[in-house]
């Protein structure tokens, strides 16, 4: 079962953000394939540097947008990013140490990290940006 497929209900209506979300979901999908193939924790961890690099770039892009557009939920959204980044880094450390992490625990984390965050925080940001654009407010 594919847990990480992009679908229109995940759209933030901001093209650049949607594209990056889709790329990160693809990576999470590759992670799931590795897990399903019974790869070791250390082997699974090899996907993490790319995942972490994309995450950093993506969070920075969203945070810059929020500041530029004076998004009122910035502090809370930034806190969510910081928390997710810390959890991803911690997971990477544990996998690198070859600590067996249950595949369900890993997939649940990826769901929280990507899907739930997009559905809540990112969609809220998208709605805000769209409403500002409709009001003709420019950065
Ligand atoms: Fe995002
Ligand atoms: Fe976000």
C-alpha cells in the first residue's frame, strides 16, 4: 500500500510548494519501498541526507514566504517545522546506529512529518496567500 502519494486534496494552491511536497512524498515512497524490502535500518538511513537537505530547503522557502507575506501564524508554523526537523534528525541518528525502528513507527512518523503537516499548517498558509493575492496585496 502506498502511503505517500500526492493527491489533489494535499494541494496548497501554491505551485512551488506543491512541487516540493510532491518530491518529498516521492522520497518517502522510496523509503517505504526500502522498508517493505526488509532493508536494515542503516540501509534505510541512506535516503535521509537527501530527505533532510530537501526538508531544510523547503522549510526555509515556506518561512521566507511567511515573513514576506506577514503570515500571522508564522511563529506556530515555524515551531512545527523546528519540531519536525529535530524529530527527523533524531530518527536519522537512530537509524545510522542501526537501531531497529519498527516499520510502522517509521511510516507513522513520515505521515506526521509530511502528510499531516501539509494538510494542516501548509494548507492554512496556502489559503492565506491566496486570500492576500485575491485582495491584491503585494509582497
Ligand atoms: Fe511544506
Ligand atoms: Fe510547513
